[in-house]
C-alpha cells in the first residue's frame, strides 16, 4: 500500500488534494484535473492547459521544419553523389 495522507470523502464525493501535492503538481483552485482508473486505482492528473498544448504544437512544428531542412540537404548531397533517380 502506498504512503499518503488519509482524506475523508464528503457527502458529494469531494476530496481535498493536500497542499503539498497541489503545489508540487501546479494545481490551483479552479484548475481542471483528469480523474481516471488505472490498474484498479484512481489517478488524478493535472489537465494540460491550452497554452501548454499550443506550446507543444509549436515545438513539434519547429522540429518538423528542422528535420525537413536536414533531409533536403541530405537529398541534395545524395543527388550529387548518385545522380538523378532513373525514370521507371
């Protein structure tokens, strides 16, 4: 059994997340969390914000551009050494 703070479930099913855990995981009052079952246990996770999601998409797009530029250079180098591909 895992260690942790014991909490009582209120009449409406509410449980208070301990302050130390809220601070460690960046959960503030009014934030959304995701609750799901995993291997027979309840798991509470901080939701990803729109800003975090957008930042992730921007990073992915930048990495895609970098890879495309790298592949373009590799393709040009291969053409120099191998010549154009034959027409089938």
